[in-house]
């Protein structure tokens, strides 16, 4: 609830972004930043992102490191990881054994 209210303060008619645009002189009046599709997307992503990231990190932490070694022995190139491997390597590199 607090994060949602923070977006209202930032994107509102007298919010931080509109005040900044008015002070700089880029616009002559407040812009409708809050009641549109982009504002809804920003709010939904900000609210739902932790619920997406936390399960993904827990699953990636449970991946056995020997799977990487097995993939390399089957011909996977270690210097050219695929897109999911790029992100999972960051999490796996932080694991200590």
C-alpha cells in the first residue's frame, strides 16, 4: 500500500515528475502521468517484482553445480552461455561450498 501511494506522489498532477518538468520549463502544465497504461505497468512491475524474483532465486540456488560441468562435458561451450545461463551464473557464482 505504501509503495502504491509513493507512485501516486511521484506520478500525480502535482507530483515530483510534473513539478520537475514544470520547473525545467519542458511543459506548460501538468501532464497526465498517473491514469494511463504506462503508469499501470510501472506500478504493477514494481509491486509484483519481488514476488517473481524471490522464487526464481531460490530455484536457481538449488541448481546443482555439477550440471554445468556435465553440460560442458557434453559439448556446451563455457565461453558462450545462453540467456538463462547468463543470469543463473550470477546467482550460482555467489554460492559457497
